[in-house]
C-alpha cells in the first residue's frame, strides 16, 4: 500500500469511524488514529455482545431492554451521543 493510500485509510478512520473533524484528524499522530479506531471497534463489539448475546456468553436470549436503553445503545453505536469519542 502506498503512503497516499495509507494516509487515506487513516483519514477515513479519523473523520468517519471516529467522527473527528479534519483539523482533529490531521493533528493526531498516525499511530494514535489506529489506536483510537481499534478502541472504537472494541466498544462497538462490546455493545453488540451486550445486545445480542451468544451461546458462548452463557445467555441464550438478550435481557429485555427499555426503549430508553435501546435508544442509548443505538446512539452509542452510531456515535451520536458520544462526545467522548471526539477530541477537543
């Protein structure tokens, strides 16, 4: 992969996956963009496992969720309510 292609991937991670602005993404060192994106994937994976448990988790059916809890999970998955994922 060329440097330009790699830079494009990191830019998509910063502005897409992480929801950072152009300025925030450009000011962040490349290794930290990769680390932040890995953290985002980890968070989404944990949320999905909480909502859709597997046989390995020991639960066969998800616990009932209130409408408020479903809204919160959806917002976290979409990054809408998470100011924590954005750098100031």
